[in-house]
């Protein structure tokens, strides 16, 4: 789709947008929302690669979902330990649409585009990063809610790509819907790190319990392990069902768009024949 934005009429563009927004329904966690947003963008833009980043209120960037991107590239964009999160944002142009202005005031964030990384100087760090990852162009759209940035959806192309007006209009409509699909609350965006903070006290308590009564602790751990295993199986089953449902919704929406286009074509032929 990315190469034919200018040839798609308004009706088909609206149908594609509706299909993408339909894919966002049903997300109950930050992880499931990130996957839904990412897959919707792949369908909507035709891009071969994409990632969804979340930014906490403290500036920490995480990446709960990516597609067809090298782990090393994504790892360079996630906030590393021991680094000021806001400094890290400034060092990565791909993330600057998530940066916060001085004073932390509410504002309207802007997307960031790079049509061709090879047009940058040879010494430019982002050109080096793109060449190592096999990337050529990028479109980064901020996800904001109530004037506050909570993340970004970023998609990439392997060839030069200019974001034209129809694509900008479509993504400008999609991005707020995508942000709204992410469950509210700072704990949600800190989810990749949050569980570790919650688990540590339990580990310490478990260690003390082991010293006092190994048999009781081992029995509790076995029961907990079994429960966790069952929960993981159920979660995987539900995730598979959700992906299948989203794919079916997207297929039906695409078929509907094709039928509407064919209906218009036949109507035009009928009018001309008269």
C-alpha cells in the first residue's frame, strides 16, 4: 500500500483506516495493545518493519513489540540502565517525537520522518545505525493522550519513502485511536520493569521462609509453579485467539473495501454505457 497512497481514493482509505482501528479493540494490557497497534500499522501503511515504544512519565523508553527489526537495533533505542532517560531520548532521533519540552507542559508532539538515511553524512550516527539494520527510511508517530506523550509507533522501509499528504492524514487519524487503546495509568507503561520491583520482596520473603521451613516453602513453590504454568497456557491460548480474530477482521474489512471499489467501478461502467 505504501507505494500507491496517491492512487487510493478517499473511500478505500477510509475503509482501510476503519479496519486498522477495528484491530485495536479488545486490548486489555499494554503488551496486547502494543501488538495490536503494530500489526494495524503494518496493514495500514504496507511497511515491512515496525515497532511500538512506550515512554513512562520519567522518560524511560521500552519496546514491548517489534516486527522484522534486528534485536541490536531495538536494544539501542530502549533506555539503558544507568543513563538519564531524557538524555537518551535526545541521542536517538527516532525517539524525539516522544521528548518532553522544558517544564513538562502539555503540547502537541510532531511526527518525525527520514525519507532516505543515505542522504545523511557518512559520519552521521543514525545513518550508521540504519545501515547496520538494513533500513533506509522511517516514519515515527507519537502516541499522545490528553496532551501527554505515552509512546510512539514507528515504521520503516527498505527503500526511500516520502510520507505524502494522504498518508499523513491517515496516520494523524490513527495515532490518537492507537493511544486510546493503551490502558491508562503509569503502571501500565512501566509494565516491562514493574513486575521485577514487585517480585523482589516476594523473593526475599521466600528466602527467609526457606531458612525457617524448607518443606513448607517447597510445597508452596510447587503449587505456585503449577498455577503460573496454567496461567501462561491460558494466556497463550487467548493471545492466539485474539490474533486470529484480528486477522479475520482485517480480512473481512479488506474484502469489504474491495467489494465497494468493485461496486463503484460497475456503477461507473453503467453510467458510461447510458
